[in-house]
């Protein structure tokens, strides 16, 4: 860890664009930190922790409210899954909807839709039908469904996605409200937590968070059914959210954007890239916790933007990652890939073990999960709002 201009910064090298963004965020914040997987985001950097005394930040939480990771362990033998991995991944790609503006072909009912807020908060009322249609869909960008085996040859499912169009609509609404109030500067939108708009945002955010959890629950259960296994353990976290917490005797609104809560004893699932291992980790007591507000990374973190990885053929700009290089990495890792594109290749990401090493004082690794199957949105899907 370094202290740069009074800010705890993890990782090497430091992304200067992300550093400038966290400096901007500090202007109204009580505490900020930049984690080791940091990179440039919208207003607030991915891998940023920003805590306020009396404010909440719709842009800090971001467009994909409640984006997070869930991992579940199954009771099925790994040899059985390996033997049928091609069929399993075909079924995953067929049964789970990937991409933008997709509807789930299997309608999902859930108690969260009975909440009165769907009728009393205008933005939720407008989005109700779309939200019902999209529950259980994964989306684009770096969102995925992975099949893993751990060091003991146990089978895991890992998923990464959030609140879909619901979260995007809520974020857009309240960022616009912040702007109308003159509370949007350098891409950082704020609302007083006890204002009418702030309280309404927190309710809408909570609904989007429940929605994201429900979607990840459904997808994990659906994939477990495809595999033919029973879920015997699960780990579930948001990493784009705002929590009311107490740190150092201060009551704070803690915004984590691409940052995983890692309080002592708390479990987390952190993914790598499409061809590399993920981990199950646990937070532990550490002096480092005060600097990160008990937060750790949510993934490996990008080393290049999607545009840099893919290039822009219309402008004659070549990408830095080729399809051939991505396919070679997948083949070397013996991963069955459905969908995906060069902007999600391992070449566009940092190495997860190196990133985690910067937070070694505050986390311990319980399991290393090696991917054998990966499903993502295809090359025709580009989503600028995914981290």
C-alpha cells in the first residue's frame, strides 16, 4: 500500500486516470481508498471505496446497481462434470440469456415484486414490466457463468452480473436529479441521504440489490439443474452498492464500486479472467482494514479498455488482442468457452494472484477455483457501462 496525496492506494503500477478520479471523489468524502484491481470508471474508478457522512452517490454505485458475484459448490463428482462439459456448456448457453436487452424465456416470479415501492416510486413503476422480464438474464460486458473445480476437485458454479436494465434506469434517473440540483461535478453525483431524493434513491437501490441477488440465485440454481448437482455451499456478495456502516466510531455511507466487502470472517468470491482461476476468500483482522473500510478487490482488474483490446475497424484502428491469441489462451487452459470476445481475454486483465497479494494482510485464500467452462455474451455485444 502507498499513501498518495493522503489516499491509500493499492497495486502497482498505479492507474493515473483512476487516481485522479478518486482524488475528485475525495472532495466531498470522509474517506476514500483505491484497491489493487483499480482502473478508470464513470466518475468513480472501479476498485474505489468512497465513504460519506451524509451523502449517497448514484454515480459512485454506478449504473449496474448490485452487480456482484455468487459462487456455489455442488455435490456432483468433478469427473462426471469434466466428462460432459461440452454438453453442459451448450445447455448453459441455450438456457441462460446473455447480452443486452434480453428477456428470460423462463419467466421468474419472486417475492421482491410484491414490495410496495414498485408502485410508490415512479422510476420503479416505469421499470416494473422490464424488470420482471429480465430477471435471471446475465447481460453483456464482463458478466459470466463459469464452471470451476477447486484444489480438492470439488465442483463450483460462479456467476457475475447485477440488476440489468432496472439498475441502469434507476442510476440514470438519480444522476439526472443530482445534476438538476447542481450536485454533479467531475462525473460524481451526490444526494443528501436524508433528502426526499436521497431517501427515495436508497429504497430504489435496495430493490435493485434484492433484484440482483434474486437473479444470481436463479441462474446458479438453473445451472446446477443442468449439471445435475445439489448446491451444498454458497458465497454471495455485491460489489457495486452503498452500505450504512460504522468505522472508527463514525457512521458512514460506504460506496464500494467494484470492491468486495471483506469484514473479518466474511466470505467472498473473486473472479479472474476467462482462462484463469478465481478464488474464495475470507476477510481477516488487520490494520489494513482501516484503510480499505474492510474492502477488497472484486476481480483481477483491467489493464486495457475494451476499445483498446478490440480496436475500431471503422476507423482502421487495430486491437491490441487478437482472436487467435485469445483462443490459444483458452485452449492452453483447457476451458470450454461459449461466447466471449477479445475485450474479455486474459490479455486485457491483470493477473489475479498479483492483485490479491497487495491485500494479503486483510484476506486469506480458502479455495482456488480453476475454470473448465465459461459462458459470456458473444462478440456482437458491447456494453460501455460494464466494468
